[in-house]
């Protein structure tokens, strides 16, 4: 048996902050896991170092399910983003180790490829509709089959998803939270115009997506869904804050626009009612924030019973380790839908050399044994952690709102 002899947490900031776990076995095999929780990176680092790693030493690295149950049930305090990100990091590292020992990429251990690759969507952002369309045309030229559209809202200084740099949008942009201002009425006017312009410029052969980022009430989300129907969006994401799962019933009654939700979910229990009541079409939980490959596979299996497909979160705060894990899982499961793909900076890619590759609008995890991704620890050390927060959002009268 490959016995776990050591594990360490690496916190580094190559372009942005990442928390990474590396597990080592007595035969020299190592595995990596991503434990990054955006804006709360050190909480997971401490959870791992102080409370998880001491329990791992001496265990059989092959017993992935048993270790998952040990960390979940054994903590007594179940679920929550800090706990589940820590468990996820261990789980990813153990799948990586198992794959390396077997000499197989992880997707083979999960049942083998169910498709040629994982369709991804890129982010087209712009201050204006014209800028966003220009960015989207660029993605289309690069072969993307799906594009997320976000644009600035006239009369508002800033909004979600819009950045200075076309490719490298990074929301965690300050060492104290940036304050944004929000107006629902202004926003609801511009999005249908954006989609109308996009269909005119891009045609109908490309999937178009949009992220509402938890900002609408259920009836406002229903209005947006109806207004976008003529442009056939692939989905609207996080239409309303999803801790209110019942709210999706109201949205559902009013619109046939597909609904995606779940990037902040940490377990199957957060998804269960939404899936069983067929209130969503895509589940956006991912391996990192929802307990690893082991638990995400369970979420996907539940979703499959109800014809809900995956659309895993894949923003820049999910390291290349998570991207690799999501691609192995996405390639293997029957109900993969789409994978979000926000490009990492060159510094991030250099610190995390990886086997996954983009071609024809799809990512493929590659055939290196394990996850096919590693961390260059010496290089990581040259990028010290620097506190960074996601923004906060207020209505124009100062009321705190969802960001
Ligand atoms: O706000 O990754 O779909 N992507 C998103 C992201 C998330 C951040 C949170 O850490 O909504 O921008
Ligand atoms: Co989102």
C-alpha cells in the first residue's frame, strides 16, 4: 500500500492567491490538490495544516472513499466552504496518486472517456455592448463554441464581469473589498440589448451565456429570462441567491430560458431540492468547493437522474489543479454539460505545469498519469501571498446587496 508519509500546504500568489496541498507517499509518489477559497485562502490552509494533515499521516493513500468519509463524518462539523475545500484538496491529491500508481489518467479510473473533449465557454467582457461583441468575435475566431457575455451598465461606474484586460479579468482586485454600485432597473434594460446585438453579430451557431451573479429577486430574474428567450441563451447563471432554493420555482414558472446555479455550493445537500424538483438545468458546483472528485461525482450522478447536466465553475480562483480534476470528471460522466474556462495568467500557468489542452472549443485533460498537473514549488515561493478580496456591492442608496 502507498502509505502517506507527509503533506504540506503551499500558499502562493502567481497572478492571484492559491492554496495548494501536496501529499507524499513512502514510495515517493506525490499528489496535488487545490484548496483555494477566494478571499479566505488562509482559513483553508490552517484547517488543512492544523486539523487534517495530522490525521492523514500513515494512512493508505488508495483508500480514497474511506478517507473522504473519515474527514467528513469524523469532523462532526459537516459541510461549509472551508471544510469542503479542505476535503476536496485531499481527495484530488489522492486521485492524482492513484492515477500515477496505476499509470493511467484519472478519467480512465472514472470509467473512461464518454466524449472527445469538454466543451468550454470563454468570457467576453466589455465596458460597452460594442466592446463585448468585439471580444466575443475574437473568441469565435479562436474556435470557441460557447461564450459568456457581460457588459457595463450605462449610468453605472462598474459592474460584475467587466475588466480593463480582455482576457485576464480578476475580480479579487484589492487588499480591502472594492465597493461597487448596483442598479437592477438599469441592468435589466441593457442585457436584452446585448443579446440582440450578439445574435446579429455572431449568428446562431454559437452558445451564448450570461452570469447574473445573484443580483436579482425571483420575479426580476423571471423578467430577464423572458426578455432573453428570443435570443435562445444557453443559460442564465445565478439568477437569484441560491440559498433560497424555492425561489427558482417562481423563475421556472415564467421562463423557458435554461437556469444554472451552484458555484458557491459545498455539498450535494445544497443541490438536492433544486435537482429533484427540476428547478435548474445545469449544476455549477465544482470539485474544489464541493468536496472533491468523489463528492462532485455523487452530485453529478444525482443530477443525471433528473436530466440536469454539469456546468462546473472554472474561474481564475480555481487553480489548474481543479481545472484538471474537473476535466477528468467531465470527460468521464454521462451528463457533462459545459465547463467554464477563464484563462489563467502566464505566472499561474508556469507555477502549475499541466497536460490539459484547448482545441476546437474543447479542453481535454491529456493522458499523463494522474491529474496531469503539478506545482513548481521553487517558483511558487517567488510569489508570496498577498491578501486580496472580492468586491462588495451596494444599491445606489447605499444598501448592501449581493455582489
Ligand atoms: O465570482 O470566481 O462564474 N464565475 C463567477 C466568478 C466568481 C468568482 C468567485 O471566487 O461568478 O467570477
Ligand atoms: Co458565476
